C-alpha cells in the first residue's frame, strides 16, 4: 500500500504496472523461444538422420554399380555389414556373413564404402540389413545374380499395413536403419576407444511392435524377413519402437547397373560379346563333330528345380528344339554316337576345349571354360536364365551322315530376317509389359518357366523351324548354314 502523496503513489503504481507487463512479455518470449528451439532441434535431428540414411543408400548403389570393375562378370552385389566377427577394422564389411542365401544384419560398413562415419541426428551409427542373394560373401556367394533376382525383405507401415514387398518383384534388397534414441529396456554399451561403440547386440538398438521385430532375422536360405517403420509417437506406445529407415529396391539397384555400357547394344557391350561367344561355342561343337550336327537345348521349364544351378541347364532330347542355353550336352553327345560326338568324354559344353578362347568382336577373346574363373563363364553363370537357344530340325543331333552345306531346304530350318540358319542364340533383355520372372521359392509361383516372359521374336515355334527375327528387346546371333558353320548377327 502506498503511503506517499497521491501523485507519488500513482507514479509508483504506473511503474509497477510497466514492470509487470515487461515481465509478462519476457515470459511469453522465453516460452515461445523455448518451444521454437525444441522444434528446431527436432527438425535438425530429422534432417541429419535423413542425410545420413540417404548418403548410405547412395554409397551402396555406387558399390553395386561399380562392383564389376574389380570383379569381372559379376554385377549388383552389395557388401556384407560390419558384424563384429573376425579381425576386421571397425566399419569394415565382414565378407563371411552367414550361410549361403541367408539374410544378414549388422552395422553399416562405412569403412569399406569410404563414406566416413555416418551417424544419425541422435548420434547413433547406422545399421544395415542385406538380402542373402545379394551378399558379396566369400565362399557363400549365390550362383546367379541378375536384374530378375528378388529381394528378401518386406517393409510395413507403423500400423502393420504393407508398404513394400506385397509382390515378389517389389521386395526390398537392402535396408539402412537409424536405431534412434534408447528405449525402455535397451542397454547400449559404448566402447570409448571406438567410433560406433563395438556393440553388435541388435536388440539393444533395433526393435518392433511386438509382432514385427527389426532386430531379429528368421534365419535359413531364401527366407523372407519383415521390417516395420516408425510412426508418429510410436516411441510412446506400450511396446515402443522408433527405428527410422530407408530401403533399396530391386529396380532401384538394377536400373543403375544396367545403365552401364556393358548392357548396351554396341559392339563392345559385355552382354552382346557373351551372346556372340555362346553362338561361336555352338558352331564350334558342330565344326568339331563328325557330321556338323549341333546339340539340343536345355528345357525352359525346370519343373520346380533351381534355376541358379548350372547342372540343371542340361540338354534334353525332348520334342522341342528351343530352350535355354545348355551347360551339359551329354544327351546330344549320345545321340551323335562315338563316331561323331566331339570330345564326348566331357559332358560340359564349355569344357570341351574349343570354347576356351573365342574370337569375339569388340575386345579380346572370351573364355567360357568353367575352371578358368574367367569373365565369360562368370557372366554366363549369373545371367544364364536369360540365354536361349534354338537348333534347326536338320541340325538337331543324330548319327546320320551329313550331306554337306547348305543343308537347309526351306522347310527344315529356322529363319531370321528371311534367311535360313542352322541355329540361333538369344539373350532376353529386361522385362517388358506384364512379364514376370520369379523363382519357385519362398512360396512364389514359378514364372521363369514361361518362354513368353523372356523373348519376343516373331514366331519361336520350337519344332526346329519358325521365325526368330529379333524385335528389338533381344540380342540374337545366328549360326550359318555353311561349311564350316560360322556366326553372324541375326538380321
């Protein structure tokens, strides 16, 4: 209560009011700035995390793109994670990362990828899960990896509705994860002499909603594993989860890889040169046989057998003259008989010696010998399901005496561009339209068993005749109806 004169009391009351207003203003400003700082921090944390995840993804895509540069004939492989196993520096890819075709998970291999250490906005190092068939793993590398190899992960929204992987071709190849902040029940042990802690206990970093668990893989070859992405306030649920992640799909990876010149139609394309070499190997079989006959193809439909295994590409004396390029030609050798079969003690076509060094346009000779480890055989091994072969009715293997060239008579040979040929070798280009090429694994329906899912030539009837003129998406080399047999690009 003011006890001075009325004028002084009024003045003091006015000053008090001003001070009160100033205090309120400062409080309001402080409150606003406090909230703004929290939002800014959250925004910056999210930006840092996304930048780290995106950088890791790009580094993996670059690795897949350039993998063949130091691994001739192999494309699309990704490094194993840092699993903490073996005498490898922190952040290094552990090249032995589980049994063949098993999925794997660990810390992101930033040392191997030369990205520098990548941490999220919460200061955590990134984790990384990789589909089993895409592993660059010593001694457990898959037998066939190409653009039709599906990933082995499915991704779910926080409400457990599927986001990626509902169809086999949409499954995810690799996932990069930010474990984010520690949740109740997690105990992360950080080794202060390290950069990422040297703690490889996935359950202390990754989690799920109680049904889907990002920290645990099912184990086993070709098994599909599920992951779940965080949502708003999912870290506050009774079963909290907060992993932020990005994915690499099959199409993202292979769109980058097949953009290489190796897959173009120019003369020095690796795929074009291999297609020509395979045709030269077929021609060499005929030129080295006693009656210029050629082998039969392997089946198109393996009846549920594994398309990755070389030995399943075995020739057959079934009715069809059209099928997959044969790895083994023992049935054809038997049909020719000992008098005509070339080197019939060796059932593998590539190992019959005359396919060791094939003069192919656009570069040095290609070696298809399976024991050589050469790029020619390695490339065929990984893309073997894409190669097809048709032999003319006249040139199908038997033990008759050849009447000399030309031997096609207008009704007994295949045609390309209006000309008759002894045989044709085709490389089926990338999927078009509704084509599907799924393996009969993980409950998937076998769609590799249909010729229509691969080649688009005019009229591949399969009886030793038909029109095999390429229509643009396939590469084709023809074996000429001449003596000796030669190889030309199909018109």
